[in-house]
């Protein structure tokens, strides 16, 4: 999967603007009172300076335990929002042999929400496979010097 194609698809999906007046990092975990099934994303850490995103995710679920893993993502853009908090747009870096590239938008609409979509590339054409409705996350900001 071509990372450049994933970035183009992400820009088309989220219509983002680049640049930011925000600096520091933000760490998010799923809100405990969130409705619906447990999120496969257990933690998101975004570093504005290095433009990286690290996620702790559930790789596999059994009835007894969850197998955890890590995903690294690229912070593609930060949209300046009227409410004072930015909206972060990022994509999961696809592993070799992975079929779906995940695209994410973390934004504050009263509470922090994470919306995502799965995109499959057929040839070089991106095709939308899934859209997950927004999940509520608890986020804490840490300002860096």
C-alpha cells in the first residue's frame, strides 16, 4: 500500500487544512461511559512537534483476554476549530500485507470524538470500505516548552 496514496485519500475524505498554532501533545483514552462495543483503540498519543501519533490497540479478542498491540500513525494535519481546540487528522501506517488503511479525525464537539474510516486501494483507486461513527474519548493536553 502506497503511503502517498493514503495521504491523498485522507485529504479528500476529511478536507483538511494544514498548519497549527497549537504545540505540545495530547493523550486520549475511550470514555468509560461510552455507548456501544468496546473500542479497539485503547489509547491515542499525539505529538504536535514530531507530527506522530501512537496508538495502543486490541489486535485480537478472545472471550478470556485481549491481545494488545501498537500502531504508529502520521499526523497529516491540524485543523483550527472555532471552539479553541484543534481537530487532528491522521492515518494508520499500513503494515505489509494489510488490506485496509484507517483514516482518523479527532475533534472536540462538546466532548472529544474520534471518527474513522477504512479505505481499501483497488489498483491505485481508493475505495471507502467502512465508516465508524464517532466514539467519545477523554483527552488530556500536555504543553511542551
